[in-house]
C-alpha cells in the first residue's frame, strides 16, 4: 500500500542531496578533525566550511555556532548553562514548550533552585504578552526567558522580536527554541533581540543526530558536556562530521527554496483545511485565522465521535502517517500538554498533519476523502 | 578509502566507517523517515524496529541485555552521563569518586566539573606501564565512595587494565564500577558483566561505525543502576537520555557491532602481527627507541614509541602528507603540551615529546606497514642528522648534566 507521510514536524524525510554529501564524507573524510595530519586537517576544513555556511544562513558570525547532537541537547545546554553560568535566579517560560524545554527548566529548578513562572497562552497557543511584561517587570534578579518561536503541535508563531525587546528592556536573557522555524523561515539573528536559539537538522530535510546552538557573542557560558577541546571548548566529543556537513547542505537548500516551498506547502495545507471543512461536519482548526502560522502544520480538531478515539491508528491502516500530540509523548498515550493548555473541549480529538515539499495535492485529497469515509459513512444502496 | 596513497595509522583517533556499515545505513536515510518515538504509524515503527535490532547487535557484542543499552551522541556524552549521572543519583550515599590520571579528557573534565559541584575526586597514579596499583585503589575507597571509573584500554598507549581485579575490589566494597571502554569495544572482548563493570561507555566511530552515536551500558539487575539524565526532554532511552534517536547512525553502529563480533578475533590476530613487525623493525633500524605502555597487557593494534632526541611533531612533518599517525592524543594534539598520559607513566618531557602513536586497523595492509617503517626510519635518521643534541649525545655528553641558560 502507498504511504502518505504527513508527519514532517516530527522528522522530515532527508533530502537525497544531503545523503550524497554525507555518504561522500563517510567514505572520504574519515579522520578525526582534531588530528593534525593531512586527513585530519581536511576534516577540520570541511567542518569549518559548514559552520561558516550555517552562520551565513542565519546572519551569525562563525564563533557563535556550536554543534550539538540535536534540538534537545541545544535547548538543554542553553537553559541549564545559562542558569548555572549567568547567575539566573528566575525562569519565565510557557506551558506549551517542547518537553525538552519543559524538563530542562524543571531540572534547572531542581539543581539550582531557580523559580519558574509559566506565562499562559490563549486558545491558539500564543503567549500572553501583557502577562509576560508584568512578570518581567516584577523580577529584580537575573532572569532567563525561554519561549519557543513556533509551536510544534499547533503551529502558532510567537513574535520573538517583541518578546526579545521586552527581555532587553528588562535586562532578561532570552532563549528561543527555534527548532520548528530554522530552515522554514529566514532567520537573521543579527536583527533578533535574542541570546540563544537552537536548530535540529532533521526538521528541515537534514540528518538526525545533529543540531546547533547559536550563542550571542555577548553571552559566555560553559559546556554542558565536558571533555576534549572541540567546538572551541564548548562541546566536547569527536564531531559528527557527516551530520554537520549534511545539516549545512540541508539549510542551504531550505533557504534557497524558501519562497517556492512555502507557497507550495501552504497550498497543500489550505487545500486540506478546505477539503476537510467541506467534508466533515463539526470540524475545526487549532489556529488563529488572523495571524501568520506555520505553513507546515495544520492541527485539526475533530468533533467527539466514536471513531475519534483510534483515529491515528485508523488513518494508519489507510496508509496515512500523522500524529496526535507530539511524537515524544505519543508512545506514552498521555494527552498532549499543548492541546490541554488551549483549554478547548476535552472530548474533541486533535490531530497534527504536517507537510513538506515532498508531499502532493493528490495526497491531500486522498487524506480528506479517507477521513470523510471514516467520519461520514455512506449508506450502501440508499 | 578514497585516497589509497595515504597510509592511515591513526585508528585510535577514529576508524574509517566500514563500507558495509555505510551500506546498512543507507536505507534508513532514504526509505524510512520517521521519528522512532512516533509509535503510532509504521514509519515510526520501522525506525523503532531498526533501533531495536541495533540494540540487540550491540548488546550481543558486549554480552548484556538490550534494555541495558542507552544511546548517546558519542563516548564523551556517555562518559559525562555516567559520571555526572551517578554523582547526582547517588548523592545521598556519598560524593567520592575514584579515577585515574591517564583517563580520557571526557572523564577527567567531567570529574573536574563534579568537583565544582561539591564532589570529591581521587586521581590514582599509574606505573611505568600505565597500570594502576590495586592496593592503592583499595586503600582509596572510603565510606563516601560511590564510583570507581577506570578505562578499559588507554587511547595513547593501548595499555589494558586488570578489569576483573578492579571489579572484584569494587564488589567487595559495594561501590559502582564504570569503565570508558571506547578504545576496547569491538577490538577485544569486553563483557562488562564478566568483570563486574556496571556502566560502560563507548562510541561508534572507534569500531568502524559512524560518528555521532555512542552507547552507555547501564546495569539493570544486581545491582540496578540508575543515572540522572543530563539531557532532559521527551523521556527517550528509559528517561536517561532524551532527543530524537539518530536512527541511521544507530543502525550503523549495530552493524559495526555485528561485524566486530564476527571478525574481531581474526582482525586482532592479523593486525597484531603487523604491529609487532612495525615495532621490531623500527627498533632494529634505529637506536634509542623506547616502547611506552605495557607489552604484556595492551591492545593488539597499538604501539606507542619514543624516538629519543627527535621531536614527535617535527618528525610527523617529515611524512605528514603520506602517513597519518599521532603524537599525543588527537584531542590535545593541536597543542604542543607533552601528553599528560605519558607524563603520568613517568616519562620525562623529552621522551614524551618524542613519542609517536601508531594505531593500526582493519584496513591496514602489510605493504602500508612496510612503507611506514621505511618512512619512519628515514625521517628519524634525517632529524637526528640535523640535531645538535643528537650530535652531543653521540659524542657521549651527558645531556642531563648540561645547564641550558636562557638567552
Ligand atoms: C519545538 C521543538 N523543540 C525541540 C525539539 C527536539 O529536537 P530533537 O528531537 O532533534 O532533539 C523538537 C522536536 O522533536 C521540537 O519540535
Ligand atoms: C578513551 C576514550 N574515551 C572517550 C573518547 C571520546 O569519544 P568521542 O569523541 O566519540 O566522544 C575517546 C576518543 O576521542 C577515547 O579515546
């Protein structure tokens, strides 16, 4: 049976061009980049070229890019090391962050005794700016704000320029989890009032197991993972050279094709929305119609229905991969903390469809028809 | 390998990825996208299934259960997780850790961080061969000791510690035993349970697998060992290490483990012969060649030699474009500090500075070894011919008695 992959927000399909770069590196750049012999130096040069490319793509200087094993590590490093090394006493965050941020914040509270405030969100998942401002103004000791750029489950986008300016005005450090936007939107850190942002290769058709943390050159933190002198003493461990090269290639391609991919994917999303709206009564969408929203994510709210319980599995039988909640918790059959925070009807079922340029309109129509068949069974021979 | 003219004798820094490993990984790039934690659709299942096969292959290589394998991004992260994770988890039992001066930076720097966090760390000395003294180890254990961390084999000298004896001491005193086995796994038999190791770190790229993936073995029964996660998130890897799993790399490491299990013994037999040849001929061709390490207890593919009165880095320059070896370990070889490992063995600065580590591997050929012998012989002779120190030495001047003045 054909498979339709509408789960790109969990992990995208790697681009063939990226695999090529990686396999070529596996076979040709096999030395340790820290070695001073010829082979080692060639590996070092390739890594530094990739670093320069990524820095250029996001408007950073090369000294501000640190490679990690992925989004989770980047976020952990930013939060835990900022708390430990910048004397942070309070963390302000939201209740709809990715689990890695939620739990890194909890660990920081446990290990360093910082206090936590969680800004509330509206029915679309956007954070309450007034509340954030009030909280920021009430803090007299060093504060770290960690608020995501775009939410991975519902796709709402927070205005990180505005949040960053509030942080600056109140002398707070600002980390933003940009894992869902790097490679999907142009990001220019030069124009963003932020201190730390994170990226993960596998969210933009790059490889798994590689990510980066951008650290504003004005902030100095120490490593999360100690050991060798790699990453200018900021992240020990032999560099994942193929991952680094693959991620750089993926980001170059993503930014190069930004306009065309965005238009293409947005059309897929808009089509799925209108097709579903026409076919299934009582359906709604977890998104703010008046705001820019991740073009890669459509979070659909299905009405209470006997078929809704096992909807993800049911779709799967029909060859469709989508998620309810985020991948990280879907094994644990727990409800989504994000959907819960939106405060809607708990009897409705939220499903995240997430797209890439590798999907087609035909797939969208097939999915809409399949869902219609599940929800609105036709009476035979009526 | 891409460039057959280059002779790669630096397999302790990193091994090339076996082509069979690359081949095993490819389908997981192309055909199976998916997040191994997305358990509700087959893309996720296929990824999960592949991870579980790899877990089995790795568990099989080291004789443990699948559930005892925690995937990380490499040995450095695994070392950090084991040390800091045990320190945090067993705080109530004590705060004292014992390790050795010749450990890798990943262990030493984690210990330094632990000291900053309120821990106490004892760094044991080693003898001239790089082995620790078992009595000193036992004497260092006290009521507050929670962990002993000793590497299985040293990355610079290849010296193998007496793991069973150390494990027995740890068991006798009821302390956990952790080992950085990065240099040993896949090359010699490393079964943690047979020697009483409770936590063991290793990495893909030192066993002909990919970079960007490593493992921490965590004993699950008798005793049940737990570590506090250092990277928090979605609760992957039984809550000990979060983050989307690097499926292709994990598959690659699994394949590398399966190959190692099948071929390790014959590889070791073949490569140790080549290593012995290299060592013997260099010692025959050249004067004043010293072996660093333990000739009776060492890895089959490694030899570390000091060529007296020849500066190692300079020597490397004489054949750098053709032969890859290292002086000191890769992580510190960009600096000109003498190797702290060799200093711990009791070498003077001069012998430490004149050391070269040769680490052979699965793809090393006899022809390459012959070429290396010729190049080294020529390089060392050339350097010595130019060296006034060598001249003085040959004239019988006691160099240690010479007083060098600053100018
Ligand atoms: C918003 C967000 N942050 C962080 C992560 C974690 O990234 P990774 O799984 O690469 O560690 C994800 C994806 O899983 C995400 O969607
Ligand atoms: C003994 C030992 N431990 C740990 C490491 C670190 O491994 P990695 O760089 O893969 O994290 C190395 C290699 O660099 C090593 O030789």
